[in-house]
């Protein structure tokens, strides 16, 4: 039975109850993070905590816990759940109040965190690649905020699944932004490309690590606007996220990408990424 954290105490997940007037439930008025755990080590924890703090500040939610307290509670949560390979989910809502759009004057943030077994990318996807379709980016204009108001993302992902694809790659005003739940990388003329950070995409922790590894390994990359025609002609397409890591896309809108197999640069980058992860697992780096 997994153990979660809710408003100051650890308890079995089945016993955790949220008030029906919680603004996270009523309005999606909350922020969340998903942090992978390898061998009991929270991966890129400081970066995830910083993004959580930034996002809470962006929507004016005061969690009434500082970074050290949040770090401590997540580390304790991992221990309570056996310290293996996990996916930690943490959500902070504005709290419980009578339903009204206006921020309540007195309201204590609800803080919930749980740990689930980590479900990464399947071996089949890693060897054959995934398929994706392009869809119009129907989301709002604050996509850099990791809010639980994810209805548009859910509809987009569901449409992709119903069209036998694993992810929707989103297009806003002719430019590629990201996936419905992932960031996007392309390889064009042996250079790695990714859209620059903006309010139209989530500043992914995995995205940052990929660029950090590219710098260390002298892999040429560019953060630049990407038109749909560039996406269509890319020799490689990758999607990145904390739980799925780096996923090669080998079919786009039913057509083969490159030679239809995970590309050479993906193989290289994935090796660097796995080496980095192993070092974190062994406690050699944070
Ligand atoms: C819309 C969106 N973009 C990008 C990402 C990847 O972010 P990260 O690497 O921090 O998991 C996610 C992750 O869930 C996401 O939902």
C-alpha cells in the first residue's frame, strides 16, 4: 500500500481525502510537479523544487513551506515508499473556500504528494520508436506554468491515442511548441533543434538536462523557432519528459521519420542520459 502526504501527515493513499470545495478540484486552481526517483534518489530535485516555487509564485499560491521543508517531505515520502524507482507527484492547491473566482482572503494551501512505481518507456518503443501526430495547440497562453488545469492537454493526448499515436505534437501559429505532455527536439542537418523557452511551452527539466549534456558532449544544438515544414523534414524527432525520458519518434502523421528507426543522435544522447542517471543512482552526482 503506498503512503502519501496530505496537509502535514503521512497516511495510506486510500485514506487520503480532499474537501469537495478544494479549489484544486473546483477550479483546477493548483500547481504540480512530477519527479522521477532512481534507486531512492530524487532526480534533479533542486530544479523541480525551483520550478514548483516559481509556478506557485506565478499564480500567487503561498505553500507556507519553504524549499528545505518541501525537500524534506519529498525525501521522507520516498523512504516511506521503499526508496526504489518511483514517480513522485506533488500538488499544491490554493486550498478550501466557498466557491468564488476571487482569491479567498483566508485560505490554507492544500499540499498533497504521492509516490507511484515508475513506468518508463517500453523496450519496444525504445527499439522501434513511437508515433506522433500534429494537432493545433488549443491550450491557453500560459503553458510555461505547470498547472493541473490540463483539460486541453488531455483532449489532445486522447485524440492522438484514438489515431494510434502515442503523442500529439502541437502547432501554434505555424510554429511547433511541444508535445501534449513532453518537450520536443528535432535533428536537422545533424544539428539538434528545440523551440526556445517562452510562455507557449513548459520549461522541461529533462529538456534542460538534454541541452546540458549536449554542451558537455560537444553536440551542436540551437534553440530556435521551428516551422511545421522543418518538423516534417527532420531526420530525427524526440520527445522528452521526466518519466518517459527521451523518446524517439519514428512515425509522424503516418509517415516514416528519417530511416524509420531511432536515429544515431538519439542513441548517443540516450547513452549520455542513461550514464548520467546511473551516476545519480550511485550517489556520485545529485
Ligand atoms: C506540456 C508538457 N511539456 C513538457 C513536459 C516535460 O517536462 P519535464 O521534463 O519537466 O517532465 C511535460 C511533462 O509532463 C508536459 O506536461
